[in-house]
C-alpha cells in the first residue's frame, strides 16, 4: 500500500466537506426556487452550484496534477477553481438584485 501524505488526506477531507455543505446549500436553494418560483432563488441556486463545483473541481485537479505531473501545471487547478468561484459569486451577487 503506497504512503499517502497527510496533506492529501486533508485536501480530500476538506473537499468532501465542501461538496456536502455546498451541495446542501444548492439543494435547499433549489427547493426554495421550486416552492416560490422566484428568479432570485434560481440565480442563487446556480451561483452556489458553480461555487461548489469550482471548489471541488479545483481540489480534484490539484490532487491529480500533484500526483501525475510537476511544474507549472498546478496553476491550471488554481485557475479553474478561482474562475468558477468568481463566476459563482458574481451570479450570487446578481441574485440579490434580480426581480
């Protein structure tokens, strides 16, 4: 059995928590949208879903890049995570103003 660094275990635990908590927030936002039909809730659901996806995808890419490659490719995972987080936060901001 190969040795797994504790930092990788920490990343996996953190990513799992982000997936569970972000998934729950997205789910309850969607339930609110289904109940009310409000465009604010629709955009809030999309925003939290994208933020959650970005965080988890960035973590998965980071672990994959760390395991299989070296060098500047690690910036790809940071770029993906940061970009999706920025887009998701922009959508959440929009949800506060849409009527």
